[in-house]
C-alpha cells in the first residue's frame, strides 16, 4: 500500500487533472483557501491592527515553519517575495571592487540566477561559469577546481531545473570554505522532494520558493543566512524592515537589525505567506524522507516506461544523482505537451531538454503509466498536429 496517497483528498486539483508538474507548480492544498480567507478577514476586520497582531512578524514566523523542513534553526530563515529578490540581497553583501571578486556558478543554473550574476560584472565582479559536457550534468571535480582563493561567492543549484541532476552541495561548500569563499545554494528544485538539511550541508546562504514541490503558491520565496555571519553582513539591497528600530523612521544611514530581519527590505507579501503555510504543514506530516523514497521509485518507473517506448531520457539514471523530475526527449515535444495539457495531463516543455514530468507524493502509479501511454498515443495518431499552440 502507498501510505502517502492518503493525502490525495487534501488536493482538489487531483480530482480533475493528472498533476505531474510539481517541479513547476505544486497542487494547491484544500486548506489554502481557508488560509487566504483568513487573510481577507483579518484585512477587513482588523485593518491596520493586523500588523502588530501578526503580519509584521510573519516573514520570520512562517520562515520558522519552513526551517523545520529544511534543517535550519529557529529564526534563521526569512520569507521573501522570490528568489531573485533573495539573491539580490545576498550579493549586495559583497564588495565586488575588492581583490576577491570572483563568482563561480554552473552553466545549467536557472537563467534568472545567471542574469543576476552576470549583471554584477558592472559592479566589478568576475563571473566564472562551469560548463556541462552533456547538457544534463556538471562534473563535480570541474566545479571544485573552478573555486579558488580569488572566489568570493559560489552560486549553485542543489537540483538542476532542466535535467533534475542532484549536485553534491556539501562538497562544494567544503571547497568554498577551504579557500575562504561563501556558498549560496538554490534549493528551489529540491525542497519538498529531496531531504534538505542546510546546517549539515554547510551552506552560508540558501534561497528558494514555495510554488513548486512545497505546494505553497507564488510569491513566497525565502532566504536562509547562517547565523554566525549576521554581524558581518551589511546588505546594500535593503529597506525599512531591516532597520533596528523601523518605526523611528530615522532618515539617516541604516542601523541593521541584529537578527534575520537585517536581510529584509520593504513590505512583505502577506497573502503569499498565508498561501504557503498549508503545503509546509502537510509535508512536515508526510515526511520528506517518505516523499523521497516514493519519488525515486516513481521516477525509476517513468524512465523505464519511457525507454521501453523508445524515448530518450535526459535525467540521471542513478538515484543518488537525481531529483524529482524526469525529462524525456520526444519528437514534437512542444506540440505534444500542448496536447497533454488539453487532455488535463499537466507537464511542461523546456527547449533543449524535452518534456518534464514530475510525480509527487500524491501521484498514483497509474498516472505514471498513463502519461507515457498518452505521449505514445499522441505521436502515433499525430494528434499533436491538430492541437493549437498554448491549448489547455
């Protein structure tokens, strides 16, 4: 028996779709609607009083809930609007005009992260991008060799978004620290499907969001900063919530808060935080270790079915090297994806990779079989030729 399937009734989306797209958008928990209604009720009935009654503290209180999932300590995580904002804050803590001004990252990092890092060249940063030979993996030794005594920051993804390749972040952190650099890990594609322990991994910073495996919706990013680094970090990307005494409205130079609030900026996304909590709670109850065990079994099943159908798999075959997504390369992948969406089989397509398919803890084995059968049927019947672009 699959004990995790008891959570299916918590996700109304599953009643009318085959939801295999949690790597991009997790299914909405049923209780999230009540949480958003709570936000609306508080706004309506408490008005300005809602801030001291809980809203102001939510970036930390919701961060504490998430910290329990990610192996962080109390008060070490704070909620952000998105990863781009979190990365902006992290990189603003560094002096890119200094001698140590090198940033090491991988070619298969998420493009938004790469856009941001490359823009820092205008501030003096030197960007070293570790290439991939196969478009799927990054050799660990090549990554480690790129980190040297001139490196200030290493930016890497725990799981690569295109291929689901799982990187050894702990080894990367150890090399960074050995040469005096810091590491910022993007855990967006691992949190909620791969067990994450930020303290054990040894990262200095971690960023991510809730819209994917955490089933928390959009606008609920987060930032982890190692506690012992707080006093030495003064982010230039800042705002009034980072002030030690924000309600003094002092127009002079900022005096940073002594806690995780020093990494905040402007007004937080309160409804986004309300929407995020239900997914965190469910995953805490289900157990990410249990989710991972099922994910490995179903992704193996997906790869075997795809290969038996003659499709190329562009995801690492080894369990230790794979996140929660399987990418398969089929002819007319974009058009096939549109036809799948029209049939309420939810997947997505990435150019240069293929169709990304992501079973989660609420996925049945029958749904894993069905998606491959649907793809094969679409190709055999040439149904993809009759589906308008963007059909859903």
